[in-house]
């Protein structure tokens, strides 16, 4: 018999770690090829890890709710030698040393000092190079915590690894003798990293100072207490962080989309027969947004301190409601390079897989602008919260038949038209009212001027 070391697979270029949600197999269980061993979570996306070999699960190296680095050994499976060798040819090489050594190097600008500074060998004689995740490094840089100070913090992760929670608890508890450590290190080490870009780096959730700071909530015997699920907690933290980060402003425009509605009514049956796809209004909205972004590229940016990062790619996130009541935002990459047929297929595919919890971690990453359709719930308008680190989000309301005044060569007339509201929330730190208002007006113009004879 041989032992096969199962590694946490790579789940995307921007994904460095995952949380163990649930083990579906227990030590001693027999496993067939491709049996699902455990469920993991990366940000908002849940995934399953199948077994690449058949055999017996003899050891789980991580418990539920543990955070695991990509490439770490997560389980030991006992199998025969022939199967083990075959599997090793198909999988990435098995790491013989500690799991963190398999972590791919992620260079986060502003944390070079943490990457290059040697670890105190006297403190960790059995661990010459203590591993720190990119998130831990970024938090340490923001809090001006030196690598020497990091070395002195006890870790609760595998083999003493320092986790995000360990570091946040350390900061919350006042660090070492409130500032004594900083005074000691000031003479032996230059000032901490000046700035850490927030792009593609998750900001830590605000840490409560103490339980007494929480408002007291009165609960009667008839009230039901419901614990937030994992995704609900993530969304809650992200929304609060966004409001604390950005100065939100919302501009509204009402658009006459009669031609767009009549065109879709005319083509939808033939389109579905030809493409085996239903065409909704969402890909039409996304096309109008991408055109407006090309006209006003400074809406497609993110903020890093006092610097504005202008995005080359136009990646549109589309908010999708899940059966659980939560929300997820899959991203259409390079949406400006797709025609209406391509956008329709992408929208339908991502929406269907989002509802079935089949999205890949990378498919919720890298968005530069977000669209949310509040009209799908019958709402006429909304004031959406910006999806950080983006600077704008567009809400499209329900399309309603309303009387409207039309200007004709024979004078003004009142007619029944298809009308809708567009609501653009934007970050007033970098998007002023002129840009925000002009951008949402341009989106409305593209929808209002829809060619009713357009071929698709």
C-alpha cells in the first residue's frame, strides 16, 4: 500500500487560500475515483474537491472552518502503488515539506519588506522561514507591524501558522504593551511600508473594540434568533466596508426604452430558435454600459489612497439573486469585446451556474463596474452600494408603460411609452456629479436610441 497526499487545487489566478466548509468523507471511509471529499469556500463561491485516486481516507490535515493555502496537503489517502503513481502524473507534484511551502509566491506591492526580512531563527529554530499569507502581509503593512513583531505572535493555524484572525485579535488586544514594540523597533528598522494598494487585496472587516460597544438588543420569548450564514456575513462586512470607504452619491435618469422593448419582442422567438438561448434585457443593458464606459473611461477606475488606477479591461459584474436570498456578482470579462449574442450567452451561463452554486472562484473576481437589475423585483429604482474596489454601480429599474410627452413636427403629443429609471451610485472621492450624471445619461441615450430594425 502507498500513501497519496491530496493537495488543495489551484482555483484561479487571484485565489490564494480557501476555507474548509465540510468534510464529506471521514477517516476510514473507502473512496472511489472522483468522489467528493470536502466542500471549500473562496470568498462567496463554494466548491467541491474530488479525489483523484481510489482508496481509503486515513487522515484529514485540516478541520472545518480552517483556512488552507492553495497547494497545501489537506488529506492522506491510502491506495496501491500503481494508482498512486498514475495519479501523481496527472496531478501537481506532491510536496514533501510543510504545506505552506507549496504556496505560490504572490507579490503584493508595498510588502517587500515583509517578504525579504529574515525570520528570527532563535525564536523559530525549527522553522527557518515562517510562512505568512498575502492577506496577513497586507494587514501587517497597513498596521505598521514589522516582520520581527509578526514572528513573536503565536499562530493557531497548522504548524503554528499565523492566520488573519490571529493578527486581528493581536491588533484588537493592544499589541505588545501598547506601543512598546514600536518604540523598540524604531531604532533598528526603517519606517514601515508607506502604502499598500487595495486593488485585488481584500480589506479586513472592522474589528469591534469590545462587546460593550455593540448596541443592546431586546429579545422577547416569541422572537426567533437566526444566525447569518457564511455568505451573509461576508456580504454584510463588504457592504459596511464599502460605505465606510466611499462617499456615495446617486444620480437618476428616466429613459424611454420603447424601441428597445419592441425590438426584443420582435426578435426573441427567432433568436431562441437559432441560438437555443433566451435573450433578456440584461445583455442589452451591459452593451449600453460598455459603450458608455468607452466614452467616459474615468468611471472604470479604482482608488488607492490618493492614486487613481485606470482600468484597461472592461469587466462587468452582474448582481444575481440566489435561492438562499443572498447575492453574488459573477463577472463578464472583457465585456466590450463581445457582441450581443456573446453577451447573451455569457449572461445566461453565469446566471444559471450562480443559482446552481457552480461558479468558479475566478468568475467572481476582477470586476471593474457592476450592474444590478432591481426591476426584476418590480422596483422602479434603487440606490445600490458600490462593489469595492470599484467606483460605480448602475441599478436598472422595472420597465413600466406610462403616458409621456413626445415632441413631433406637428407639436407635442401624449403617448403610451415604455419608461424606466436608471440609478448610478458612484464614489464622490473621484467621480464628481458632472461625470456621474453625464455617464448615466449616456447609458440612457444608448437605450433610447435603440435601432428597432437592428439585425442580430
